[in-house]
């Protein structure tokens, strides 16, 4: 259990960290300075979550607004996304065999840390406003991630999202193969978190540039994308006849009595749809073509009494849909708008076009090929940043079993990261946990060997 007033950072430490944040170019990702900033952001993320959960002074949020650093977070998020798409893929193509994989995993994980921090910050209107023009880049980022979620539903996913396979018969995999699997798991969780980020943008859309509304409604057609997610939710699946839902970054089996109980994630989708369809400003700007109208009307079959009991506000949307079904909506206003466009991703792709392999080869010999001294220094910093004993003291609830969600007292002895209520659950979870466990354990073992040699 948490001790009262437990925290990761003091207010003055958080201020210094936020003030020091800077934008790194793509070739600098993985460098010593970049790694230091990753550690700062990781700790700021932990503190922001702790403050929000405890409903205490959210000083991390205040410093990000005061020092105008939210655009920096968004820039770092999109730069990391491009690095994963281009440089990490180049590592795979060149069959890079790193001495230690944790530095690469840290870059892959960086995107998850950034989106989690933004999810916490953008709950507040003033934080969304502080993003300024970069909110367009974040909107496009969310769109890319949500379209990936829609596509994923129809694909055979990696082992994390499929039925368990017989790992004993699988061929030995390389370190990069293991990282690819872990990256797929991280990507799914990142995609899920963008639902909340998008919902917060829709909540505060009236205080943002007009281009945000135009791009959301008519460029990307976000309402139709959200309807697709309602129809085919990628966070819901059946395994061996049992319903499972993705809750708190884990697949959890749902009791048959809770089949129609909305999760927080499902509620976020409905609330975003409500804002986009019911806001007078959005109704005036959204061009409801025949296709869009017919697609949106599909929502009526999901607005059951059970759903309305859980989100009574949706009753207003139900009445709107009934009205929409019997008459044509008024035409959207065609005001002349000088539309802003997102620039971050396009500028990065343009700047480094044709240079991906060159950058990957250089980084494989520098940033991701540390010497003994660098390894020792990194090990100390990793131990400080990812101190699981400290994090346990910040938890408001006892640890939960990674398999069944029950209170847990046992922890994986190799990585000290996953909790279980009994040995049976640990054995069941091992095929899924093995990749992450080996990644962390092997990295720390190599560091210890370097220190003793």
C-alpha cells in the first residue's frame, strides 16, 4: 500500500526536468543525452499519474503549461514513431545483432511513455490549449493509430493477441525477433491509449483552432472511424468460448454477468462520438453525406437500455439518431477556411528521405553499441529509473495477478516485474511473459558480467 504523500519527484525536481526538455533530431535518438531525457520523461510520467490518481497538486501538468513544453512532447512522440517505422525496421533488415537489447527496447518503450504522459496531461483544457498548432500533429497521430486498430481486428496478430502457441516447438529467435514481438505488444497498448487522447481533444475542441475541427470531421472523418470501433472493437475477443476485454493494459476474462458492462475505454469512444455528433459547432461543420448518415445510424442498435443506464447522456444522442433517420440534416456550412496542416511528421520524412539505412548503420555502431564504461553507467541509471521497489510504494492498491486480476503476493523472480496470485497463473502466463522477461533479465545479466570482467 502507498504511504501518504509518496511521490517520485519533488516539485522542484519536476520543474527542472520539464524546463530542460528539448527536441532531439532523429539521428540523436538513443544517444546519451537522449537517454537522460527519456529518464526525465519516465519519472515525470510516473509523478503525473501518481498526482492525478491521488487527486493531489498536479505540479507536473502546471510546469508543462508554464514552460510551454507540451509541443516538445508531441514532437518527441512523432519523431519516435518515425524512428520505429524506419530505423528499427532497418535494424531488422540488416540483421543487426546488438550486444545488449535493452537500449533499443528503451526507444520502443519511449513512445508508450510519451503517449501515457500526454493522456494524463490533456485531460485538462489548458493543457490542450498549450499544445497550440502541434495539436494538429497529435490529431493525425491518433488517426494513424486508430486506423491501425481497425485494421488489426481483421488480422492474425502476434502471439500476445492470439491463442497461446507451443513455445517449446518454436524455432530459436534472434534478439531482434524478440524485440519485434515486444514492439507489437507495445504498439497495441499505444493504439489503445490514443482513444483517450482523442476523446480529450474532442472535449476541448471548441477552444482549439478551427482547423482541428475541420480536419477531425471532414479530412479524417473521425465519427465514421469511431463507429467502426464500436462495431468491431479490437479490445474485445473470445478465447475458448470466454469473453475477454483489454483493461488496464491486460486481457482480462469477463464474467458472463458483466458481458454488457462498459469498460472505461468503451465509454471513452461513446463520449467522443457524443461530442462530435451533438455539439452544435460540429453539426454545422460535418457534411453528413448519405454514406455518413447510414453509417452513423448503425449506432442505434448499440444504444440499448443497458448502455443508456450506464451512460444516461447518450439518451440525447439516441433521440438525435431517431430524428436523423426520418429526415435529411441541413447542409454543412461551407465557410472559407485557411486550413493549417500538421508539419512535424512530413518534415522529418522529407529531411531524412533515403537516409534511413545510413542512419541505422551509424546508430548500430554508436548509440546501440555501448562500451563497458557506458554499460555500467546505463545500468546505474536504469536501476534508478525502473526501481520496482519504489514504484510499489506508490501504488494505491495491492498488486494484481497478471492472469486473473486477483490480489497477488508472488512476483517473477527473474525480472521482478510481473505479479501472480499462485504458481498456476505464473505457469499459464509464461508463454506471453517470456519475451519481456528474457529481454530485461538478459540485459541486466550482461551488464553484471561487464562489471565483473
